[in-house]
């Protein structure tokens, strides 16, 4: 009966662990990039909504002439 592991088994086990960790890291990096893209999109939508609301208020309060001057 054998006791312990051979060098080949240790190297294969280390390679499998490295591949697993590499895959997990790739998924984490991709998720961070996706989160940043989503945050930027939400910020852009918020800015656009605010700008549209300001234009609507200006048009409602002062009419189309003021809107043409402001833009």
C-alpha cells in the first residue's frame, strides 16, 4: 500500500487549482466591468432625465421663446 502522493499527482492537482482560480478571477473581473458599465448607464439616464425636466419646466414657465434662447 502506497503512502503519500507522487510528484506528478501534486503537479496535476496544482494545475487544476490554478485553472479553477483563474476561471473564478476572470468571472470577477468581468462582473466588475459590467457593474461599472451599468453604473455609467444609470448616471447617463439620470442626467438626461434631469435635463429633459429642466427643459419642460422652462417651456412651461416661460414659453418656447425662452426655450430657444436657453438651448
